[in-house]
């Protein structure tokens, strides 16, 4: 009978320990992934067109021109 009493009395503490362990593991994975990727640069920034320049056909069709 002592086993069942012990299980119920420590169940919440064990659940909290499991959750803390899980969160710690996820945080370590995230830190490792971020360290592996390096700092993020937003390379996909939208280019803003200059309103003072007219839009030409060459500008629209030439993919190499920046």
C-alpha cells in the first residue's frame, strides 16, 4: 500500500521534472541549430524602385541588371 501512496504523492513533481528536462533538451537543440546556421541575414529584402527614374523595357526584361 505504501507504493501507491508514494506514486500519487510524487506524480506532479515527476511530471514537472520531465517537462523541465524536455524544455532544456529543446533549448539545447535550438541553440545548437542556431550556432550551426550562423547569424541570419535577411537576403530576401525587397528592393525599392527609385521613383525619379523611368521604368524601361530593358529594366523589366534584363534579369542580370541590378
